[in-house]
């Protein structure tokens, strides 16, 4: 939900769209600088959650951050920004911060993953306990890290933080664009088995539900409305009726067009109520 006019307005916009939960940026995702949070900002935000009955389950780091950057100046600036994202979310009592894994540039994967792991450690050290930092799966566009489960596994193992501090956010569009199959039971369970073998299903703390404008394996990150892209409704039925993931909150990052938030939510809710046997 957009935060124009104040962070608290995201909650009221969420209520208008019929949300149960929301995700926000705590600042503009296109800028490094952020206005300092005031006590009044925090009070209004927390009060809006009580008034609307809608918790903010996650914030998302900004698009400029590259926690795997080879350039020392960009890496230092990215780490400072990620620390600030953690501190802002802690003050706002947001339980999860979703982070992109960055891009390796011309560097080998292992070298970039080493820098990324150190950036994750640095971010976790910025706050005491909460929020939990979530590594997001990516589509693998360009030299972006995180499009293979093994990338996230390497970071989780290197940092060795408990699941209460470090988890995973899976994005359906990103998984599909990265080449993982989700559209039929065999493909879906094969993907989840691979995820469980590398990271563990228990590490999944948040799901981004987005259809894909591009075909499987395209490695192009283009979100689409639920059931209107290459994934189709069956993939979301499998995902939302998987009993192993029933406790995991789900948010939309579909295009902001007209009343489509409400439409996408209605489609997801209907699919989530489907008898699991019909997905076979």
C-alpha cells in the first residue's frame, strides 16, 4: 500500500481495498534519503492499525540498495541504508523487513554472496531482536542474486542466524520467471521439495502472490494480476491450499490499476477456499 500523505494512510487505503494485512515501504523506494520518523508518525501509524484492525506485517527495502555490490562506496551506502530500514521498521513495530539480494555485477557468485552475507549480518546487528530480515527470491534479471535456492541457502548458512532473525520471502512471479514450475502438482511439489532441501520450508515467513507477464524461465521480473498471466489460477490454488504454508501471510504486489487490488484479493480468497483435492 502506498504511503503518500503519511505512513498511517497505508492502513486506511488497505481497509478501502479490503485487506487483512499490508506491506509498505517506510520511505520512497527510489531515494536514498528518508525523512526522520517522528514520535507523531509512529503514534499515528500504530493507532491506524488498531482503528482499521489491519496489521502491517512487512516493510520492503528500497530499490537502490545493493548489498552484494563490488564497488566499496555503493556497498557502504547500501549497508547503511539497510541498517536504517531495519531501525525504522523496529520503531514502527513492523515484524518483517523484506530485502532484495542485490546484483553481483562482474564478480563471481561466491564472491558476491560473501559480501551479501556480511551485509545481512550487519543489518541484523543494527537492531536487537526484531524485525526479522527476509531474503526474497528473485527472477534473476541481469546479474541479480537470489534466483536459485542455492543462493539463499549459501547466505543462510554463512550468517547462521536463527529463523526468528532471518527468514525467506518467496515471490510466485519470481520463482516462475527464475525457472521453477508451480502450475501443476508435479511441478509445484518438485519446486517445494527443492526449496525444503536447500532452505527449509520453515524459513518461509512471507509470500508475495503475483502472476507473471512473462513465461517460465524468462528471468524477467514483470508482475501480473492473479490468473491473468503465465502462471494462471491453478498455481495459486496449489500455493494457497498447501497445508505446510497455511500460517504464512500472503501479500499482493500486482499492478496498481483501478480497483484491481480488490479484484485480485477476491480471486486469491476464492482459490484459498478451494478443496485441496481439486488441485490434483
